[in-house]
């Protein structure tokens, strides 16, 4: 019984805010560092760019205990089933940050060996560009994710039954007047 | 040491090049024996073993008596005592891409030969475990061959809407 | 006696219904001892170097007092906190003791050697630098040195010295990163924080000079991309002094500590004959007592003008490798001071207009400069036909680049000899007979970087 099963009215509004605050204040990432971006992720967790102030310094090694998967690095064809298996083992609610251009779109490696964007395999919430993204960019991505958790947009989508998986045939073509993604302001 | 090394390469066509003392071009049948005699002459370590596909460059310059084939196996040996390098290039035909394995001479070539097999399809007889090493097991084809495309997906920028 | 008839039945019983078989890699994995031919068995148990010349190994003679159904094959990785990237290790265990090991690699295979055939020599540095992502400048340097050997150009002194400066800073950063991850693997989280804290100083110097913290496309064929900024001497000297002083703090934290000593001494011992047979180079080879360092024995760039010591170990165990790398940090600090004092003035790249692009300001005034700039960045400069194997000493060992050119603007074949790829062959030998926790320590001590293993 999660947040989605609660009736959504003014009485349960406070409870929802409390749960959302708890969820975004201690997001625990799973160690999925693959290549160079992993080094920047470790640097973000280290002393100079501290992730511990967001409650995220504990990188859980087991996906069963983690909420967030930061796919840091290039995903090769051999690694793709492993990635899907680790993602499947995570418990709901879970989020994915695609860190770096190789994870977001294949990056500079447009060839036979690299999956062109990790969103071909798992649904992604936030994309962080850069090659590698500096720890500040990663922190911006994490704070964007916190905003997303705060607005509750993710859980609302699931409650309404709108799929979070990528549709193979899009229901409506993307037009500039109807954006699909939620544009968030810069978190303060 | 210098004389021994030169003696080991007697009868084999050789050239020179930048950053190497000699480049030898033995026949496929004499290849392993040459490497063994070089190891006995003081080349303790095999630095590198790789394959090359010369499909697009069959007109490369080779010494007399060496017939160019599609594949080449290039072995770089290093002598720590004499601080020199020697290179061996074996021609491997496309129809029968088989060559002797150097595992018994230098066990360190095991992973390098597996990589050459995986990426080019060159088979090494006498290798303990010739399986793919970099590509997934059910992959078909040998990626670094010149007739294997790079797998690039087309990326078009013409239809994308401009910034809002 | 095993109750299962064939491998499919074993797998169908061991894996639950929801688990996919997609992650299995078939013949690349470790199979039961009865299913493995004798040659491969010898290799996996590390007996390959002790095999007699008869070379027929009886599989039933390996581990006779440990029957096949008492051992367990477990899988470590590719997603695992202590495999230093995406290395997958399959281990056959008897209780806690490791018998056979098989590393399965390729989970980071990027097809960089294929990509290199489609990029020009100017763009080649961006590709090569992402292979060994902890010592990026070394990759760029070996590619540039190989290209320049084929081109036949002479690099000005200042460019050579700037390259040496960057390489030594990179070596220091890489070894600090190794100390951080090694300390973390052995249980010391504070070492992780200290290592990264020092590394940040090197990173900010790189950002000041090259624009990026790492994966900087700085060392290119023809020289370096930009000159050093003003005040660089002070920055480098501050880095040297701070790191040197803090390296003595690491002695307090780790070197004298009894738990660290017991976990690293006499663990993962390697002899010189084994190391040479397996083509191992770098700190692994030096820990066995062989004083082979390419910076001293086959000097390149400005290393023949610098005064430094080659650190050599005695027993070939983890502790020797740790002390080699710690002392190499101190030697790098010593070399950096000499580089600061001796840096010559001059050009930071060769003035051959066919190879290096002209300065941007000149493009406005000279038509020739504009044409050269255009040609270099669209088509690239042509390299004469030939082949070369160039090797330098990266923090992990001998990093080599075999470059074959057919006279065009793109390499015909570029093969990088990654030291970690070859050094990983030492794992079946070192892990045999040790405990599982020693396996973690030994992998960390071998220091693989999967980017250059898989390329």
C-alpha cells in the first residue's frame, strides 16, 4: 500500500507531503557506474562536492535496497540485459537518472557496440548531459529529480494508469505546443 | 645478444621501421618456430598481438617473396635485457584464416589471441579456450573486419523543430 | 554425485522463473570441472605456468581432495561494488577458498578501434582518451607519439615538456584514485575521501589549463592544444607540496596499521618468471623485483632529462604494489618540481601548417591560414603510409599504440595495447588458494580500468 492507494483529498494532503519529503530526502542510489561518468559520480559523492547533504552518500550495492539508479557511463550490447535485470530487481518507487551523453543517447559512440540511449531499455526520469558531466551537473540533475518527486507528478501518473514505460507507437505526435515532459524551474 | 637476434631472423624477409629494430615476415608454417627462437635469443616478453584486415589496402608495400593476404597477425616482442623491440607480421589468407597459437611460448598471448579471434575471425590452433571475449556470445560476425559496417544509426537534424 | 543430468536442467532448477537467461554468456563462462577440457582447466586454475612439457593435464588430478559436487560456482559482477568497473568474475569456491577463476570481460566494449578508423587524426584524441579514463593524457600521448612517428615531425621542446608535466600530474591523479579505491575495498572509507580530495586539486588544474576535468582532448598530434595559463607554476608547486605532505599522512593511516598489513602482506604473490610469461607490466612487474620502467629504460618525451627513481618491490604481493604506487606519487611530485624549474619557452605546437591549425587571429588576415584551418578540420591531414608501435609507461603498465596508415587522413588500423587487458590474465594465478576477501584485495591491487580492457 503506497502513496497511490491513499484517497487524494485535503485530509490526506499533509500525509502525502510528508511521504514525498521523506522520499526525496533520502534517495539511495544503486552503484551502477560503468565508465568515466562513474568517476565523476564518485567525485560527486566525495568531499568537495558532497552528496551526503542530500542524504545520498550511501550507495547501496544491492538493487533491492536502492531507490535510484544513476546509469553512469556507456551501456554496451553485452551489458544491456544486465542493466534490465538490475532495474527489475529494484523496488517501487524507483527513479532513473541517465548520466552523461553516452547513457542518454549513445554519445560520441554511434556504432555497433553501444546502445544508443539507455531509454531504449529502461524508462528514464532525468537526463544529465556532459562528457563527463561535472559533479555540479549531476547535482543539478539530482535536484531536478527531487523537484519531480516533490510535485508528485510521477506518482500521479502511475495512479492514473498512464504508463511509465516507453510506448512503441506514440499516441500523439510531439508538437511544440503540447510538450510531453514537464518543464521545471531551476530549484532554489 | 645483438648477433643472436639477427641470427634468429636469418632467411626471413625483414624490413625496418620507426621505433622498432626489425620487422620480420615469416611464412605461416615457420611462424611459431621463429617466435620460439626469438624467445630463446632474449626476447622475454610478448608486448602485443593483434590482427589487421587489409581488405581495402591490398597494395601495401611488402618485401620480396612475401605474398600479401587479407589478414595479418602482428606480434610485437620486447627484450628487457637488450631494450629492443622486434615485430613479426604473418600473412593469413581469407579462405583459411588459421594460424598457430603462441600460448605455449608466451602464455600472456591468451587474451590477445581471443580478441583477434573475436574481432577478426582468425583461428589459433593450440589455444586452450578460443571463445569470444569482448562481444556477447551469440553475436554473429567479426566487427573489426572491413566489410562489417560500423553499425552507425542515421541521425538527422533537418526535421527537428527549432528552439521555443 | 550430481543428481542433474545436463547443464540445462541445472540452470532451470537454479534460476527462478522470472529470471531471464539473457545474461548468460555461454562458453565465455566458467563451467563445471567435468565439462571443461584439460587445457582450459589448467589455465583457469593457474596451473598453466607449472604444466610439464607433456601438456596433457588430467582433469581429475586438479583438486583431487575436493570433489566436484562440493564446490560452488559463484558469479561476481558485472554490477558489484568491488570489481573496479564492469568486470565479471566467475569463481569456483570450496567454502571460502577460491579454486578456479575466469574473468568475463566485454561489458564495456565500445568499438573504439572501429570508431578510430572513421575519425581523423585530430579527432582521434577524443576517442582514445576515453579508453583508460583514469590516465587520459597517457592515451592521448601515445596516440600522438605514434602519429608523429609516422609523420616525421619534430615537436618543439616546450610542447614536450608540457606533455611530460601533464603526464606526471595524471599519474599522480591516477595513483591517488587507486589509493582511494584500494582503501575503500579494504575497508577504509576515509582513504576514499582523502584520495578524492587530493585528486580534486589536480582536476581543477586540468580544468584551468585544458577546459575539462578529465577526458580533455589536450595532447594532439603536433603538440598540445593550448599553452599553460599564467601562474601555473604556483598551482603546480602547491599541488606538489600538499600531496607530498599528505602522503605521509597516508603512511600513518595505512602503512603501519596491523589490519592493513595482514590483509596485504603475502597476499597475491607473483614471481618474476610468471609475470614475464604473462606479459605483465607496470607496478605488477616492478613488485616482483624486475626494474622495468619505460620512462627509464626506453625514454620518451622529456624523461631522459629528469632525475627520478624507479621503485621496485621484492615479494610481489599486495603490500609491495601499494608501496610502489605510494612512492610513485612522491616521485611524481619530485619530477613536477623539476619540470616547473626547467620548462623551456617556445612554441606549444609544431609550426607545420599542414599539421597544426593556425592561430585563430591569423585567419582573419591570411587566406592561406583560412584554407589550412578548413582542410585540417574537415578533411584532416594525411599521414604517410607505414606502421608503428609506440609504447609509454602509463600508471598501469605498458600502454602501446599500433598504428597502421594507408596514406589517408584517417588511421587504417589503430590498436591500443591496454595494460589492464593483459594484466587481468594474472588473476587466475593470484586468486587460487586464497580467500574470497583476498580476491577483492587482489583485484584492487591489479588496478584494472575496464575502459582499456574492453575498449
